[in-house]
């Protein structure tokens, strides 16, 4: 098929060409659902680029079956490097970054284009997580999905924070701001948001919706929260928090969770102190009553105790991870430099690990 820019709804003007850039590492299963959602868009993408970060599963075969343009890295370098490779190869007017474990609602691409076209000062629009998981793998996944949907929906509107799991920005903006910081495998969105928001406005919108295949294994989910939280305090020290920044959890709730965990052993040793952990759990639950009301409406009262328990464990992991990151930032110079990095990286340095042979693996381009 020949690439083209589809006509606007009124037939008067052509819409900008959209290049969808999908970083991927070993997500063959959800990648198929992700790509199928792009086939169902009301605005067909100009091209779909799967930037594969040295996957060892069937991801490349899945992308090949959907006719995508595939960039294959020789070694795993992380999501930032994968996005940068895809963006450098893209030919569209708008870059839409989409994670490979997410599937878009049918009008998401069209809505993103119209929002950007209506406001030249808008540098990025990004979307919310759907209230239902992409793949139903049980209660842990439902917990993650409901929480992610609620706090993003609550933050809809102008914000200095962008999350690039489902986000669009004009190519000219990306070229001006520069690529993602390649040394960051976590919290790369936070670092990029600071550079982007210094030049352009950012909007979180519920007109872009992505169903997400969240982590469903408890241990891996808690480990992921701990790992990511290590960047919280170093970033806070190096970057000024801007008004309207998105927040997933409350500070009071985190303190209540830590208090509960700390006093529970005392209650086990002395029955007279049983009221302390009960008080801690009650305080934790009331830290975000709107969240509990939302969960009750979506999954029923019976799901609330499990949700609160999982949410408490997550908050404890975040607090422990943040404390670990603070210690690492003080004693590990390399970690501190990565966490506090604000300098603009260069595209050439980021693209060096990708050889000509790997970029030419699949020369075909998926077009609308």
C-alpha cells in the first residue's frame, strides 16, 4: 500500500502523518493485541515502527506478520534507546509512542492529532489507562489497573508531566527537545518531562485510552515498584517539582502504610497493642477515599480488602525503594549521576549500538 495522509473528517484538509513508535522487549503476546488495536484506528497510522530491543521471544515474528517496519537491536539497551531508534527512523509529522503491552481505543490516534493540531503551543498529549486490563490475569493485575486508571483520570488536564506509554508529540518538538536519556531504564519519563515542559505545554487527556497488560505476579510487581522508587528522592533533589505534577500515591498514605508495618510485630507480641495496626490500616484506607469508592463501584465491596492490602504493600515498597535510592545517591556516584541527569543527550551517541544490518532487517513499511 502507498503511504498517505488521510483526509480530515470534513474533507477539507489532510491530517498530519502519524508514525507510531513501539519499543518492545519480549512482549510477543500483548504486542499482537497492541498491533491489532492500531488496525482498528479511525485514523490509520502512516507507519508503525517496532523498535525491538533484542527480544528472545517471537516478538519480531509477530511484528512481521502485521507488516510493521522493524528495527532490531543487537543487544538490549533499554526503553529509552529503543524509543530513540524508532523516532530517528520515523518519517511522520507526529510521533506517537506506544508501549508494546498496551492497546489503544479506536479513536486515540485521531484524538491525539486533533488536540495537537488545535494548539501550536501544545508539545505533547498523553493518555490514561483503561479501567479494565488488556489481559485478565487475576487480582494483582486488577489492582494495578484500577489504581493506574484512577490516578491518571484524576490528573486529566494541563500538567508538567508526560508518560510516554501512550503519548504523541510533533516531530519538530522531539527534534528540539532531543531524545530520551539513554542511560535511564526507569523514570525516563520524568527526566524527559522536565526538558519538554520548559518549552511546551503538556496535556493528559481521557481522549487517548490504552488498555494495559499489567504485571500480575505479586513478587515481580512489588520488585518493580521498589526498583522504580529508587529514583524518586534523587530526582526530587535534582529537579524542581512543578505545580500540577501527577502523583500516583499520597505522602500521608505512605506514612500510614509504614506505621502499620512497623507496629504489626508489636501487636503480635502484645495483644493490647492490636489497635495500633488497625488504626494504621484505617488511616491508610482513608488517605484516598475517592480511590476506594471507585474500586467498590468497579469490582464490588468484596474486592476492597484485597485491594487495600495490595495497595499497602506497594506503598511500603515505594517507601523502602525511595530510602534505598537516597542511600545509593549519597554513596554511589554513578547512580546519583543517572538519577540527577538533566543534560541533553546526543542522538548519535544513542544510536551507535544499532548497526546498519540490524536496521535493515525488515525493509517493508506498514502504511495506512
